[in-house]
C-alpha cells in the first residue's frame, strides 16, 4: 500500500484558455439554448401580436367605410302635404313610412333616366338597397324646410348593410340564394349604380360620432354615444379615485403607525387589487343600485347610468392607484423629508410642499394606467345594465351625461358581437380598433409624463 | 387640497340636482333578449316619428324583465316588460302583491325555432321530433327497452340521417327558447318514440315522466349554450357535424353560412309558422303597466305604434327582420286602444 509507484496516471491539469474543454462547451451550449429559448419566446409573442393586429385591422377596417347612395327624390305634395298649406304640424304627421316609397320611386326614376337596365321594374323592389334610416333623413329635412315640397332634391342616404357588405366583399353572390334581404338582381343593380357614381364608399364619420342603431340598421350604428358614456364614467373615476387614492396612500405611507390594524389594511388593499372585476360589478349592483338607488331613493343611482358605472370602476381602480402612489412616495428619498423637517417645516408641509410634487409623475402614471384598465373593463358593466342596452340617445347636458342611461365602449363592442346581422360583426372589430387607439394613447401619455418629469437620485 | 374640495362640491351638486329634478320622460323597457331586436327596431322608429325621446330598451331575459316589472309602480320601475313566453301565475301574484294589479298583455307575433347546421356540412335536411329525442334525450327506447342514451351517431336510429357523430348545441336553461324546445320537440319525440309510455309503464307518474322526457343527456353529445345565437353559430362553424338551435330571425340573417332542416316535413318560414304547420314556434309578448299610462309620456302611443300594421304587419320592418306577424293583429290593436287588462280579458 505504500508503494507510490502504483498511483494511477493523473489527467493533465494543464489546459489552454484557447481550447474549450467539454465542461465549458456544455455550459456555453446551455447558455446558447437559453438565449434561443428567450428569443423564441419573444418572437412567438411578436408573431401573436402581429396576427392579432392583422385580424383586428383586416376585420375592422371595413367599419370605417360606408356606402352612400345619391338619390334624387321628388317630394310629392300629394303625399307629404295633402292640404297644400305647408303647415309644419301637418307635415310632421306623415311618418317615415310615408317617405320610404318616395325614396324608392326616386331611385327607380334615376335608374330609368340613366338608362340602366334592370329586372327590377317596381319601386318597392328597390327597398332592399336603401337603408331603413334613409326615410328619416328626408323627413327631417322636409320638416325643417317645408318649402322643399314639390321640388326634386338629391339626398345622400346610406345604402343597406347588404349592399354595403357586397361592395366590401362580405356578402357574396353564391351565398345569398336564401337571403330575403337581398337578391342577385339587386346586386347587379348595385354594380351598375357604382359605375354611374350613384353609390360611393366614403369615410364613415358616423361610425365614430354616431349612436347605436337597432338590429335592422347595422349600416347606421356608431360608437359615439357609448364613447360619451365611457368619457363620463372616466370623469367619475378620475375625480373620485385620484383624491381618495392619493389621500389614503399619503396617510398610510407617511402618517399611519405601524401596527396590526394598518398591516391588515395593507394586506386587504393588495388583495383587492387582485379581486376579479366581476365581483365589483356585483357589489355595485347591490350597493349603488339596489341600496343607494332603491332603498335610499337617490334617483341618480340607477341601472345603466354612467354615474353608477363610474362608481363601480372607481372601486376597481382604487387599489391600483393606492399601490402605485405608495410606490411613488416610497421612491422619494428620505433626505428630502429630513431636509424639510430640518429647516422647520411641519410634517404636513414637508409632504405637500416637497414629497408630493416629487412623487407626482409616478402618481399620474399609475392613475392613467388605472384609468386605461377601467376604460377597457366589461365584466362589472354586465351587472349594472350597461350591456344589453341600446345606446341610441346621446346625453343632452352635463348632468344627463352622468345619470341618463348609456353604454360604454367595451360594452358596445360586446353588444355588437352578439347581433344577428354579420354587418355588426365588422362594427365590433371597428369598435375594438377605436378602443385600442384610446388605450394606446393613454399609455403613451403615461410614458411621456414619466419620461418628462421623472427625477432620479 | 383645492382639487379635492372642488371635486367634492361638483359631485355634491350633481347628486343633489339629479335627486330632485328628475321626472322621467322616456319609456323604459326591459326583458327578453329574443324580443330585444324587435323592441329596438320599434323604439328607433318611434323616436324618429314622434316628439317623445327614444325609449330605453334593455335585455336580460324574460324572467328578469318580468321580475323588474313586478317590483312596483312608479318612476323607478320599468313601464314595459318584453317576454318570449306568457307571464306565469306566480309572477302575476308577485305583481299584485307589489301593487301592479292592472297589466295589459300584448302579443306582437310569433317566433320560429329552427334547427340548422353548417351549409357545407352533412345533409341534415329533415328532422322529426323523435330523431332529436333519440339524439339528445337522457333515456331512450332501444330494442324495445328504456335505456340510458348511448347513441353516438345519427344513423344509428334513423338510417336517413347522416352517419356522423352527434353534436347538438341547444339553448341553456335560462333561455325561453329552451322551454319551447323541451315542450314542442323533446316531449313530442318522447311520446313518438314510445319512451314516455315505457316510463309510465315503469311506474312513473305522468308528471314525472314528462320531466324525465325533457331531461337531456349529459355525456357531452349535447351542449347547452348559455350565450346567444352568435355563440351557437361559432360552435357550428367550427364543427361540421354540429346541429344547432336558432331563432328564425337569426337564421334568416345568416342564410349564407347555415342550412336549415325541416321539422316533421315542414320547412320553417314565416308562412308555415303563421299557419301553425311548422310545430316549433312560440308567441312573443310585451306587458304594459296600466298605472303608467298617462303618467309616462308616450307610453300608449308606443304600444299602439308597436302593433300598428305599418310596424308589426306582414310587410313591416319586424316581419322583414324575421318576426312572424300575428294574424289577429287587429284584435290586439283594439285591445290596446281600450286599455284592456289581463283580468278583464279572462
């Protein structure tokens, strides 16, 4: 055993740094694989983002264009003003059902005048080309200006959703055999009208500014009214959650003693931030609508009112704002507080004159992100009646904006996606584009604010 | 701090002024999501043609609409409840207990329920109630005995149907459509196949047997859809063998992607449903609080406008959308003109 000569040959410990041994190679390969995986993950994320953006834009872009028809209408005095005295009250008695045949007759006349040949010989067979909203356009103008009666006036009216869909490629000839809302002859006529310049696609401002419409008039529907609803909800959220949230955070961060009670509050705030938003909807229904509006009888608190929607979203946004505000306050270095206190400022003065201004960019960023989250929220609105409601009336004032029933943008999109006419599907995607633009711009504002005002120590 | 004070005062003013000054001037409607499209079409035309504001129409289902309707009389309660079924006795009692004694029932027309599949899918072109019962009933007759449903293919019980796997998408239990489907299809199919007879012979009471007939198999071959018809459509689009239950109006708006099947040899369309030849249909209603007539401006005008020939008649916009207009519309019109309540009619 003492025979030293029997020691096995040691592997050579001398190695060159220029030569990687097996162990190093393995470690390098591991690192390479990890980098590739990371890149792959990012790449996959980007691919999905591109697919998402592509499908949203390709499905929704159509909603921003709409087909309009130019129809010369002879405003027949025999139909619109039987007594011939141009009395606005009597003219108003002719309902939109009285105007529809005039439009159809006008379109038929124009077709004949232009020499377009069609199998559709009767005016009533042109009904499917013109939107159901068109008679009201004519009626409103005639009521506003009764002198038009007896003249031939050219009106620009919406084409029906089927005609519009045909020109956008959504409605196809081989699929309409059983469709009673459009026929092949009517599509042939549409082609001819496009050639004559009587049917034109234009940018659809009404989609952005208009109100929702009933299921038979997809071509008329717009997201404007629910945008106003969202705006009023965001006002409520901003004016409630910002002061309450900031006050709560300042107290918790700067004044509150460290004890079990404040610990409990902190845990609860973190938990609240993670509560699913539908829970806030149920709470809102019980607290604001059934107790506040019902038991206490506060009449502004009722189903579908943006005020209630705003209150519910405030509850949802508060934890987010409190958490981000506290983080912003914590980020202000203690030396600032100490310096303020050192020159004789009271605690309150040191906070409001020094700490809060320095924390403001962080607070604002958190608030804007919280608002953006609230803007896109649908679930709580389900329960307080903002979904399943047809937002056709834009509010007519500040108070009415808060308390009159309205919808919100995400609720409107959900509502459109549910409807039978495929034209509404396109509008749902279009609504998503508008909502995304809002969210994107809010996030950009948040980033810019942070960039501009952020202080580093 | 100034912003806080300002905010507080602005909110105080808003709440205070809204609490005092609001006498409601718009009509409020809630209820069935099946009636919603029709009600919104009418509300829109009503707003255009009258000086009243456009009525507020909400959905939420027949039962929730009637529940809100029966909450009481006053500005904070709705004026009209839409329903895809007739009001129940228990609901009338609740209403009466809360002071809603006089209710006007208005039947606006009929809604057909159709069975459709993917346009390019297998040939589901003709169903009998018995076929659907065999496909999705919980207990079916097999070789003369009542057994738990183990059919997996349509062709197993009817050689005329395609030899593909059963995949049925039926409305969930919260839908009014489900009730009609159970009564008009499942119950009928249960009787036709002899399963009901076997159940009664097996010692069940008539009522229990009816309930058992309406039970649906739970092994995944039949899927309850709690959402809307758009969800059913999405399921059908992704499953070529799927058969779904739709409203006639929805089908008529999507003839490009759906193919409808006949029921008992009758093709569903407005004519066959109006004549009663197509078996699976139901009346649609709305209910008006009589106490609100004359208090809420325009309420009676709205009701009369809804059932006028121009709107609810066979050539009106509702029929264009898919409502089967009521052959007895004139009686309904007269009833509204007289403000005839349900009690008086009986």
